């Protein structure tokens, strides 16, 4: 990258943008927002929303507070911790407009590292940023200390393999910007190019934020790169250290508790091990977002997973101007694995991704754009970049 930012917060403040400005001002938009949050909590994470009533909840990195507004509407007692003072006026005016100001017990303008308290909470929340901190693992362990025994934690992280398609989209944009000599990743030219590549497809998904915020927070963000992407393996090991147990996830993918008799009680360690073994069976789902059932695909091997990780690392290095485009090779193990399975969607996914990779080697911008635009199936896929996990303190 041509710019250096010392932290995620520094990036948001220097670039002066709100990464997740969710529009909730009109009734229909508010209704849409709460139906998405309810779907997340209740159907995906399996937390009936009346659970939040009167609970003490601390949310770190709440940004301008749109998600906290929903918890306020459920009569939760909120402590909000947000280091970016640029977003606090929107947060305050939102709570005022909805008449939920008294639901905020404390609003603290600090980051996790600077936050201290001897209070324990029923619920802790940290969505969409922990993995982007240089000390994210340490900060995760710190926030778990504020959780009461039996309390629930809800966090989300950008998954390394789930972010495959986002990283490929970063790559296509970067390659064209490089060939066109676009003046910096944050320029209007870069935004316009991104719109011409991805704008029409982005409009078709149920995103909550505008394209421009997604472009800046994902496509050209220096904090969406290999170094910052977490894995389930890494996260489960953190849960073990924090004395917490996996409860649920969104997207839901694992069926490791299914078909077992409740009187056969596994230890937390065994449940976590089973979850990670299951993970290999669903690897193609992580990469592509295509639903995969056990009988349809074989488990991935560690060679296949390692090959994808290496490729993604190289892509991030290319985006950082450290290696040339010719060093990016589509992994043979992945190609064999996807090409030789029963699921036609995965075969098509593999063929189209390979075509995009081959197209990128050309110096002809129109050829690159058409190889991306012709990948009609891949264009409808967004992988599974953001994984929510709910867990319980022992
Ligand atoms: C991508 S936004 C997510 C906002 C909100 N949680 C959501 O999911 O919509 C990341 C948020 O984390 C905040 N943040 C960045 N660094 C932080 C830190 N070290 N401690 C706490 N919050 C931080 C940012 O200011 C921003 O509000």
C-alpha cells in the first residue's frame, strides 16, 4: 500500500469515514435492520431475543451504535465502548431520536486496551474488528474477563478462508489500478473502477451498508489482508484459553452435536476438537459460500488448506507491492480437489476462478475486466468473510 496507518482506528480517523453507517432513520429501514439483527441472534446464534431484556451488556467497538439501538429496544442495560470520537455524535443523536438514552448506562470513548472496569457483564459483544487489531488475540482474552460465569460472548471475525473471494476482488481491482496507473487506492478513480467491476452485483445482495463504505472498509483496506485474517483453529484455541465454550455460529455450518444422545456428555475440549475436525468437511463452503452437505464433498486435506493460505498470503503481498503478479499461482491441490468432486457448482466455481487468475496475467485491461465479468457464477458468490460466534463462559 502507498499509505501507512498505525491501527484500524487511525485508518478510520485519517480517512475520516464511518465504516458501517447503517441507515435506520426511516421506519422501513429500521424494520429491515431489526429483522436482520433478530434473525442473527435468534435463528442463527440461537439466543431468543427476550434473553436480552434487562441484561447488562457491554459492546466494544459499537461504532455509531445502530446495533446497540436494537438491544436498547429490547430493554438491555448498555455499556458502550468506542474509541472513535468521530462517530459519537451520530450515536448520541440516534439514541435520542429513538428515546433510548436512558438505556445507556455508560458511554466510554476508549479502545479495549484503555478500558478498565471491575464490573462483570451478562453479555459482551465485539463485532467486526478484533482480528484487525495488532493485539487482537490479547484484546479478545481481555474482554472475556468482563464476562460473568454462564454469560454469553458474541464476536465476529474475518475468516481467512471465508475471505477468499473478497481477497480475489481486492486483487482484480489492484491489478487494474496498477495497469491504469490509478492515483492511489483511496482515489475517486479507484472507487469508480470498483463500482464498474462490482457495483451491479453488490446491489443484488442484502448488504446493510453503502458500496462506498464496503469499498473503503474491505476492498482497499490495509486491514483486510492475510496478516489480519483469523481462522477457526486460532479462534477455538483462544476460546480454550479464555475458559469459554463454543455455543453457536453464523453462518451455521457445523453439525457436530447432531444425532448424539444428551446423556453422552462430551467435555468442552472434545466438543471443540470435533468442531475443528468437522471444519475440513465444510472447507469448500467457507471458500465459496456454496452450501455443501457431508455426502456431497470430501473433507479437505491440510495440503489443500495450506495451498489456499499461501496463495492468499501472496495476494496480500502483491497488493502491498511486494511481489509481481506472475508469482500468484492457483494451487494445484485446490484445483484437483474442486474439479474432482460431485458438486457441479463447485466445479464451475473452480473453473471460473481459474479463468480470472489466468486473465490477471494479461496486461490488457479490457481482457482482465471481461474475464472477471464473464465469471457469471462467481460474481453471484461472496464467500463467507464474516463469522459470528456466540460462546459461553464456563
Ligand atoms: C468495522 S467497525 C464495526 C462496527 C460495529 N461493531 C458493527 O459491527 O457494525 C469497527 C469498530 O471498531 C472500533 N475499533 C477500532 N479499534 C478498536 C479498539 N482497539 N478497541 C475498540 N474498538 C475499536 C472502530 O472505531 C469501529 O467503530
